[in-house]
């Protein structure tokens, strides 16, 4: 055989071997997560929040399969599982036109749930938001009316004896109506509601962060020349602009050493595909703001998702590896350093719209098809 054909054959064989090695590695990477138990949903089509307290797992979601069946109505469900993912009870909120449970929080001997209810049409949303107080047996004990709302509210957090969250208030029911954000503090003992409304438009709230008696509310986006953070501390309400030059996606936030750290991402847009991870550092004493940008290329990513899980001073984020295109859970600190990665089970979705908890050597993932618990290394 001529030498150039021998070299071609060797080259082709090497390519085939490398391709097989890549496929084997990819399958191992994607499917090596040890699944402990899984359960399919009977009622839920879309998951909005999960909570895991000791031996109780709570999953909140909704379905468009309703009696009205007009394509816009929805039924909201809260399911309590044991750690074997056997349902203990299922609570259906109501038979009203549109019901969605967005956020849940178990505190002491109660479960608190943020529920929107009203009429949803293709171009309008006439909704009210309420804080439902639910017993550990799945019985609705009280419904605290908060007022009109729009879009999706934030998570629920605890400040002393207060239940704290953020939501959107709008001056109309159409998507073009002007809107602002509102921080809500509700005291279950005194039944008192305290409100703080933003002075101008802020994107729909994504996270409320509580640090002692201080409260911070972050929107889904970091818009240039806009309010990016609503703050209440030491008896005073204030607002912070991070002075971003581009519209970035909020990922997570926490406070360390009196510095408010905000992690964001720029996923690229038409004409500007330089994707990056960005950290804002707000000195809570001096109010000085610094920032650092780290490109996805430097991180070794081709893409990242926007659903995160906070782990103290660290954040879990789902990223896409630049070389293998495989998805991973990455534990990242306030400097962009990854200390640990976990395999993402590619049989369980594409990483979008994920609700997950990673703690005590376990990974709980709930999406539109099922809820699964994996065993991971501590």
C-alpha cells in the first residue's frame, strides 16, 4: 500500500478511535450520576419550586389540563413527598380560572406559598397574588390577600418573624402596562403587612435576599441606567444601580464580609456574541461598586443556564462544556472559581427551567416530566 494511503488509513483509524472514545466518555459523563429514586407527576406539567426539609420534600407546580380547558386556565398543586418520593398528600389550590403556585417556604410548623389567581388571556393578565398559609398536613389555614400582581414573584425568605418576598405591581392588566416592584413583609403573628415600592420600573423580581434585618430584592435582569436592587436596612429604604453597560441576566447573590456580591451573565445577542460571567461587588459601608468580567471562553463554557441553587457563599449553576458540549452542575465562588462539578443527566432534559437542590450528598431535580433524587459525592 502506498505510504500516503497508509498514513490516510492510520489517520482515519485514529479519528474513529477518538470519536469512539469521545462517545464513551460523553455517555459516561452524562449518565454516570447514580439515580436513587424517581417519580412521575400525575397532575403537574410545570414545576415552579421545590423545598426539602429533613424527611419532607415539597414540590409546587401547575397544569393547563383543567375543567375550563381554554388553553389559558391552570390548576395549581402542592405535593408533599417522603424521601422515597412517595406522595404523602396532594393539595389542589382552587378551581378558579388561573392558579399558579410560584414559591414555597416551610417555616416552623407552616408552609407558606405564593399563589397567583385570576383571569389570563392571550394579551392580558388580570391577577391577584396571595400568601397561602398551609398546615404540614396539607390543609389551607389562611389566605392573605396581597393585591394585584403581574409576572412571576420572587422566592420567599424569612426575616425574624416576617415572611418576605417580592412581586410586580402594575397599573393595568396588559403586558404593555407600566409596572414597578414591591417588597412585602408579612408578620403572621400581628397580621401586619409592610410594603416598599420601587420608584420606577424594575424587572420582575427573581430573588429576595435577607441578611439579618436587611432585605435586598433583585430583578430578573440587570438593565443599564435602571434600578437593579431594592434595599431596606436600618429602617431606611434605598435603591442601587449597578451601572451596567449591557442588559445582563441575574443569576445569584449573597453577602460575604460586608460585601454584596451579585453574579450575572451576558448570554450574547445578535451582533454581540461575547458571552461572559460578571460579578458586581457592592461595599455595604462605602457603597462603592466594583465589577469583574470573565468570558465564557476563559471558563471553558459554550453556554450557561439561568436557574441556580444558592449554597451559602457559593452558587450551583448549570453550564455547557465548550469541548464536549455536555451539561454539568458547577459549584462556583465569588471570584468565578469552580471548586466542584457534577454530571448532568441528559436523559432528564436540557437544563432549561430546572428546579434543583444539591445538599448532603444528594441532588434533587424536578422538571416538567419527573422528580428525581441522585446520590453524589460529598
